[in-house]
C-alpha cells in the first residue's frame, strides 16, 4: 500500500519539448552560430531524463564538450523565460488525475532539471502547485535523481512511496532509491523493467486505488 507518489516532470506531467526546442534555437541563432546541430522536439525527447551535462554533449556535438555544457546552462536559463511566456502542454488527463490522487496520496516531484524549471512548471500551471508538497532536482542539490528521490523520501518521512516516470533512467533511479516504479508509457522513453505501467495518466487512479 503506497502512501505517496513522486512524479517525474518531462514526459510524465507535461511535454515542453516543442517550446524548449524553439527557445534553444532562438538563443543559438542569436549568440552561437558555431553550433550547427539541429535542435528539434524529437531529439530533445530522446535525451530528456538524463542529467543536463550529459544532454549537452550529445545535443551540441559541433562544439567541444566544455563549451556545450556552458551553452546548455545558458539555454536552460533562457528556456524558463520562454516557457513562462509561451507555456507547454500537459498530458491529457493530468489535472484530473492529480486532483483525484491528491485526495488519498501525498504528491511530490523529482526531475533531472536546472534551477527554476519546476518553479516554471508551477508558474505556467499555478492551479497545480497546491497539490504538491515538495520537489527536488539536481540544479539545487548537484545530486543524481536517485539521491534526490531519497532526499524527498527522507525529509518527508515517506514510508511507502512510488515513483512515476517515463524513461529507463527514471526506472534505474527508482531502483537505486529504492522505491517501486510505475512506467508512464505515454511519455518519451522505452522502459523494460517496471512494477506497473500506464498508457494514460488517469490510469494511475485505477491502479493506485487498488493499493488503498
């Protein structure tokens, strides 16, 4: 019986990739013409879930790794400004799912993101912020996802949490934490090992209802 749910963000709660790609391209065109790599939503979907430095060296292959990482930092800072203006897309049924789950579970977010990104999510969708009690990310802790899951579990004294995410990296982090893992198959990644699977957010309500 679970007492709490920890969510990944990208590919699980929302899809920001179209506007993040637009933000990156805008900044690169204006400041870094030497970066010749194509930045698309599909490419970002294939990389999201990893740590930002790892994403940087895979996304910006036309420049040295140290410069790619520095450019990524600047892109990420700009993307939050861009998303606050242009928004992003919640997956179908997320708001209804969160409202229903909140009645019986404590809700949290752990994402591999930079400072300000989860706060940006709440800025774009302020109606959802009240349902989440805590969140964590490497931009604040400099820790990998497994350790950030552990931090949320420990400081909130969670006894039986479950992690919901969409990538193999999410599954690995949950296993290392260790907490059970529910695979959001509607998201960006491919996962082979999981404790349960959903093909839409609202399915969480039925699956977790059986654990009460």
